[in-house]
C-alpha cells in the first residue's frame, strides 16, 4: 500500500538515529584512523557531533577504541591449523605489518602509549594459544611475540615512510638526490659509494630479518 510505505519512510520526530560505541568504532575504522574526525563519524552515522559525546569523550578515545578493535581482529594461524610453529610466528609478523601499514596512525598510538595494554594482551593471549601446542612455554612465547612485534613495527614504519615520501611530496629517490646535491661533492663518501643500494631499498627486506628470527628460535630449541 502506497500510504503505508510513505508512513514508514517518514522520519520520527524527536528520535535521532541509533548510535552506539560499537557503531562509532566501525565508522572510524571505515574512515581510516589517520583521517577520522568527530564530524566525519557523525556524518557517516547520520547524527550530530553532540550525540557522539554520549558514548565517547573525544576523537582520541575513538581512535584508541578503534585501534584496540583492529588489534584484536588480526588473523593468525591457530595451533591446530598451523602445521609448524614457524608458520604461527610468520603469520603473526605478517598480520602486524599489514595492520600497521594499513593504519599508520596505530604506530603513533603505540609510540605515544595511548593504546594501553588491552588490545595487545588479547592478541598475545591468542598468539600463545597458537604457539604453545608446539612445545613452547608461556615465557618463551611472550619473548618471541615481543621480538616479532619489534621487527614488524620497524618494517611497517619503513614501508609507510617510503610510500608516503618526504615533505613536499617528493619520492624517496628524488629527495635523497636533492639532499646530496646540497652537500659538497666530498661529503658522505661512503654513502655515495653505496648510493644505488640506498636509493633502491626493498620494502620487503624485513622478510630476511624475519627468517633470521625464525632460524634463531629453531637453533635454541
């Protein structure tokens, strides 16, 4: 019935669209943590900015909650699914690099200490649950996770920096060449001798370090 359809689409006065902490977090993730603002979240949810303050205190809190959610969502092999403990370690590393590369704002949150331990504790628990069936104890698993995290965050920082370029929007190579041109020809002789390697840094070079880490763990078992 046309009249009934019209009645259903007419907005109800005095009742704003439903919003919750969960929907705010999902909106922030969809927008991207480095770009999210209160106004953007409100627009995406079809509410006013003041309506958001019933659930969160600030943009920083939204970013923190979304960061924790993303951290907990990271996928990794389970103890049963992974045929070898090395696959658990590799899966953890690749998951971290993918997460931090996709959301560089998370790196800032980690550096500033604003995330807190919540998301990390949940993920470490998942990592231990996947690793310990392979004969590792909890203390070993925690140390391995810490080593993987340091490697993965460093790899993500490097990959993000090369992708973003330097100030002014210049590429990595062009920025380096311009900087060298501003120096006297006799300066930085060692760097100049290895210039091609410096200009052509492989963003996947971290995989060599990952395999070295896996090899070191195997050697100590």
